[in-house]
C-alpha cells in the first residue's frame, strides 16, 4: 500500500493550482504540435528546455509530460483526417483511420482513437505506478558493470532492432555518442574533439542537435522533396458518438492494445512502432470481419492507438527508474533532469519523490483533460491543420532560431545548427534513423561514466562485464538482438 | 540488382572519414599517466573504430548495390530552387542576426522559407513573418526572460 500512499502524495503535488495550469498548458500544446505535421514532442520539449533555468522542476516535468501525452492524441487526429502520419507510430492509424474517414466514418474513428488513448494511457499510467517501485528495488542491486551492460542493450535495441537497417541505426548511434563526447571530460578535465573552438569546451547543447535534426533537417528535406502539397483534410460528417457495434468492436482492441503496448514500451528497447504493428496484426487475426481490414476497420484504429499510448507510458518506466531513455523525447527529458542537477536513476524515486509521484499523478489528470480536449473540441484542432505549409515551416525555423540563439547569442551555435540540419537532411534522404543520435548523445556520456567506474572498481579488468551474471545476461541479450536476424536467415538457408 | 548509388557511396565514405577524424583527434587527447588504464581515450577509440567499421560495411553495401536507400520516391530530382531559398534565409539569418537583431533577421528567414515552400505572396509572407517574429520576441524575451540579443527594433521595446 506504500505505492498508493506515494500516489496520493503525488496527487497532492499535481493538484495544486499552478501544477494544474502547467499540465493544462502541456496537454494543449502537446495536442497542437501532435496535430501539426512536422512538429513532434521531442522538438517541442527541446525548444522548451530553457524553461529549466526559470521554473521549478516539478512544474517543468508536468508540462513536458503533458506535451508528451498530448502529442499522441493530436497525432491520431492528423493521421485519420489527413493521411500524413506525423510520426512513425501512427502509420497504422492512418492506414485504417483514413479509410474510415473517407467512408464518412471519421467521427467514429476519432472517437475510438481518443477514448482508446484514454483507456490505454490510464492503464499504462497504472502500470507505471505499480511497476516503477518494483524496478527500482531491482535496480538498486545494479553496480556500474550492470548499468553499462544495460545501456549497451538499450543502445542495440533502439538503433539496431528498430528501423530498416541495423548498420545505419548503429552509425546514427555512434555519431550521437561522438557528439556527446565533445567538450571537457568531466573526470580528467581534458578537452576532447573541440577542434580549438572555445565554444565547444562546454559540449554541444542537445537543443541544437534536436532542433537541427528535427526542425532544420526535416524542413530542408520537405522543401527539397516537394512534400508540402496541401493534402485534403477530410471532413467529419458523422457523429462522434460511437454506435453499440463500434463500442463492442473497440473495447477489446483497446485492452489488447494496452496489454501489448505497455510491456514493450517498458522494456529497455522502447519504441512505439513494434507494438502498434503487433496490435494491428493481432486485431486483424482476431476480428470477426477481417475483410474490412484495409478498408477502414475500427479495430485497426482502436488497437494500435491504444498500443501507441500504452507504450508511451511504458517508456517512462526505464526513464524514471533507471535513467534509461529509449526514445528521443525521453532522452531530452533526461537532459532536463541533468539541467536541474538531478541524477536520474534508481535513487530518483526516493530523493525526488515529490517530483516523480507528482509527475505520475499529473499523467492521470492530463489523460482526463486530453479526452475532454480532443473529443468535443476536435473541430478546433482540425482548424490548426489548415495552416498553409509555407507559413508553418517559416514559423518552425523562427522557433529553431529562438531555441538556438537564445542559448548564448552566439552565431557559432547557429552555424552548428545548420551543419547538423544538413546532416539531418542527408540522414533523412539516405534513410538513417535520427532518434539514436539523440539517445546516443545523452546516454553515451553516461555509459562512458559507468564503464570507467566499473573499470576503476575492477582495476582495469574488462572481463568483469562477463563474469558478473546479470551483466553477462544483459550483454548476451544485446548480442542476440543484433545477431538473431542473421542467425535466423542462416538457419532458414541451411534448412532449405 | 539495383544500380549503384553514388550518393550512398559518398555517405558511406563520409562516415569512414568521420571515424578517421575521431580516431586522429583521439590520439591528440593528452593523457596523464594516472589515468592510463581506462582514461578519456577508451570510449572515443571505440566510437572511432565503430564508425570506421560501420562506414566500411555501408560502403560494401552501397558498392554491391544492396543499399541505394534513397527513399521510395526518387523519381523527382531534388528541388534546388527551394533549397536555394532556404539556404539564403538561413545564411542571411546567421550573418545578420547580430547586426539587425532577431526580429528583422527572422522576418527575412520566415519569408524565404515560405518562398521555398512554394508561396508566391511575398507581401503577405513578410507581413505575417514580421508580426510572428515580433510576437515571438515579446513572448520569449519579455515573457520567459530568454536573452535574444540586441538589434535595430529590439531597442524600441
């Protein structure tokens, strides 16, 4: 019952008027940027990182959490009505949801997405509430060697397992780790990779990298590719009230989607793509009307949307309990912790109990606000979609300038921003994933720290990583994650 | 078998080059003997080796035609005119933000981006851009206390 007591204490924090305002601002902003194609939660939170210098930590994290959850809700509206998924996790929603909207069932699609997001978000948050203390108990036994191996596992899964190519994913990751190493080494005071540029001694700010990749790179790519034609926004003709049949086809899909999404999100692998795809194929298999799939089946919206939201809650488990971010957004939130001088990790729940439990409680509150904001007010959000692309991207680049120039009013930062934007453009064009860059940049230096700690304890003996059972297990899992597709292929060939 | 992509080969070579630069720079980190076991060079060395190996693997994939990897829609060539406008806006911004100030530099940036995205109404774009930049300036500088530097118009506020 300890957990419930902590949660009650969390609600005490989250329900203060100022924190309710932060949560509200977060979910409104999150929904808006989720609706707008081209803006995502990672970029938005990166742009808002300077708030960490002005506002207390609890308020900022409640705001960020609201943005994080809100973007999921907003994203589904866009993929249903516009068929241009804002993020990869909503591709599946676009598949069936857009077909439903074309058949004049847009209202039902929006309703099942929003209510499904609410159900899954609440279940996921419950999962977070009760799983977090358990993981912390377990994680307290970790030494530096175990941490390092755990980070290796996370590195491998976020870069090599998700995405189209393990090699390109790992290349992105190594590039990100390198960016993270630039600057003064905190243990020895040595400057590394500064190329004689004074500004680089402090390291590259994650804001610049996130904004460069997600705003500048994306804008360059879209402009070069002509992908900015005004898509047709489908009108919502039917009622937002779901029929009895809609309900009966949706609720099981919501629950199954949550059951698939939360555990996968909570694993050190993370990612919302896998659970949404899994949920989609599960629903297709179990549906009494499989022939509707591909033509607007409501289960095909309900399940993946729920899986998406539940996995978003799941991602917070390793983030808050282990300090292990498995998505770009989580990595940027982690850097916000660092900016407050808070060490994320298993001690977080104890040393920052009010912050963490307040954050978790605010997720329950945010979910309720989001349901209200998204269902009756969906017409308002659709209006945001009508902003013409030239003005939208003009605005995004002005925000990018503010985020970057506001750090230190240095043109060097802007030049760095454009360089990274150019790299982001090439990465988009040649199909390199960008999230591993951010994760590598934040997690890389932490992994180095754990590695050096482990080596100091073991007096430079690298075998310590393989002789401690838990560490060895994690490394074997990481190796399996990389090698299993190759082994599988080899095995199939050997059999044939 | 798909055609070999020169772009993909160039990208792979670029990754190898970054790996080599990282490796060279790692040797330039001066090391105190106290940290000889696992010092500030261990991780950079791993990153350097990793990048070179991954770059070589990609080079092999690109050379054999297994990786062309330009995404599905390669039928249209890149829109250089759009990139030109964007590039102009970005360069103008970085060159003149210190002199003109955030509001004017951002107005030009915004309008050039709009032009790059196919807008043919420069007057409207400039007007929207100016109002947007001024509102952003007021919101971020006065509201959130973020320093955006001085400038021609910024003095007035």
